[in-house]
C-alpha cells in the first residue's frame, strides 16, 4: 500500500504535490520533506482505509485556520 499526500495550502495559492511513500521501504528524505512542510504551516491530505484526512501542525494557528 502506498500513501499519497497532497501538500501545501498557502495564503494566495494552492500548491499540490503528490508524494508516494512505501510502507515497506519508506524514504527518509520524503518523510523529512513532509515534516518540514508541516512545520512551515502546510496542510497535508492523506488517504486512510475509508476516507481522506487533513492534517497539520496543531500548534500552528495559521495552519489550523487553513483547514
């Protein structure tokens, strides 16, 4: 199963990136990239078993406002 993330909502525009991470051999570089984007206030959309989930840094009020 591959996880795909749609990344980063910004103030004036929407930037969409598809990042595939294999659970069998996750790429540390891709994971660090997603973590840095979350720290910067991005919103990430990830698939779950039944729905898509929107995630962000809960300590970043601007990111929460985007959701």
